[in-house]
C-alpha cells in the first residue's frame, strides 16, 4: 500500500496484509489458514484500485481507511460499508479461485523477503515499526506531509 500526502508528492509507505507459505496453503499470523481476512484485504485493494484506475493514486481513498478501520477491531462488513466497498464484490473476489490464485501468488512473492512483522518500508527502505520511526522516515522523505508539522507522538 502506498500513502500519499496532500500536496501530490509521493511517499511510498508499504503496508499490506502479510501471507506466507503457498497459494494452496497460505499461512498468516493472526488467523488460521487459509487467512480469509488477509485474502479479503487483497480483494479490497484489487477492487479499489480497479475502480479508481485513472486517478494519480488508485484506490488510496478507500484502501487506507479500510485498513485503519479493520485494524481498530471493526468487522470486515462494517469497514466495507464505511469506505464504500460493496461487500458482494469482495465475496465475488474471494470465491473466484483464479483471481485469488493470482492475488495470493502476487502477494506471497512480494512478501518473500519479509522475515518478521511488522515490516515497514518507506521509499523502499526498511525502518523500525514504531510510530516515531515511521513518522521520521516519512518526514525525511517529504517534510511537506502535514503530520511532519505536528509534535504528536504515539
């Protein structure tokens, strides 16, 4: 996932659901195989990016709020509704074996070098996953991001 600031400049902050293992038996940390919540996340990313393919940052206005919502402990259904993703589209994605094989293959390959989570990349460089370290790396990459002007620490 990439997060962009309000001024159009780009800071690449990578954040995706993490699955490892194989397409036939994916593994993840927070649930048992086949990691349906992570797969649903992949579908949300795919749906949002395809629906917004012509924008400068496809799908970001739905993807980022969706993951924030779900990471706060809200149900997948309530988060789909909150960000405007049609739950039936997610269900259709999850039930399309060809599409899921493609998505899982892609994300398992992307995560193949990850040796533990959380694993944060800012502009392709790994950084500590603490709020301060991520904020510092983003602000170093682009000081115009509004959070860089705040003294808020978490």
